[in-house]
């Protein structure tokens, strides 16, 4: 989950809500850069971290009893195994993109976590096999994955309230064509991306967030109860070229 501290308490966005926002952004990507397997690509983007919901997890709190933000979590072999199995049950293509995303997330821990090296080696083997089966070369796979990573990064900027004030740019990521994109808040509260990567000149995306006034929790069960009871607010962002 994504957690922001606000004056009203904890603002909580579930991983699946974040993934759904990423897929909404992908839905508007310009047609000439959309992969051939477009439906599967959208599913991979929407479900790139769907192994567990927050209500099924038992790793939700810090040692101080606050909600655990996603970037505080380290490599969890069981979580990755679930994610890999779920994606492979849909298609090898989705499994390939999911595997590439897991490597992107966790390879930085390889020097400090002995469990990671065999995991990364196995993912490299599987990715090679799936690319062969799907007749996708490494360059094309990388290009497709960069779209997933771009949508993930843009969704995270929105979820974490990192859009900059006073029309300042913030870098999103590099898209499929290795172009660096920037996000900017316009004066009329609309957002724009430079260069513009979308098919339409204007569109909007939505996200549900929950606000929990309580700052610390006795245990995971206590937090889950407050999460279920939390007020839900729908956020809307408008993008315009």
C-alpha cells in the first residue's frame, strides 16, 4: 500500500488502486506505440502487484505501529512466488512483464540479500524462455516493459502527491521510445505531460483513497478494521495537452 501522512491522518491507497490508475494512464497512450498484445499489456499494468490484497497481508505495520509504506518492504520470496504464479496463470506474456518488473524492483538488493541472486538467475532463465516462446526479442520486451514502468511511475507520482507547485516539472520516467517525460501542474489545476505521449488531447483518470485519523494500531487486525471503516474519497486528475 501507499501511505501519505496528512493533517487528517494517514492517507492510504491500496496497491490494486494504484495499479488501476496506472492502467487508466496506459489506456490513453498513443496508438502508434501500443504493443500488439494490447489487452494483455493493460492487464499486466493493472495487475503488476496483485499477489495479495492489504486485507490478506500480515505485514502492514512498522515497529511503531504505523502503516507500512510500500517502499519500506524488502524482497519477500513468497510474495514474489505468488505474483509469478498468478501472472503465469493468465499468460506467458503477462508473466514475462511481471517478472521484468520484479527484477526492476528488487535487483538493487542483490548484494545484501543472498536469496536474491538465485531468484534473479531463475527470472533471467524464464524470461529468455518466454521471449523465445512468444517470438519477442529482448529489445522489444524491454520496450514494452518501459511502458509498464512509465505508467507505474506516473501513477506513483499522483498517489504520493508529488506533483510540483508553481508549474515546476517533475520527471516521470523514460517511455517505450527512451524519451524522458515530465509532469507539470498547469495554472487551471490541469496536468500536462511533456512531450505529450497520449492519443487524446484531454482526458481524466480516477483513484480511490482512504483516510484513517488514528496514527498507530495495536496489530494488523486493528489496522485492517480501520482500513475497512475508513472514509473513501475519489481523486480525479485532468490531463490536457
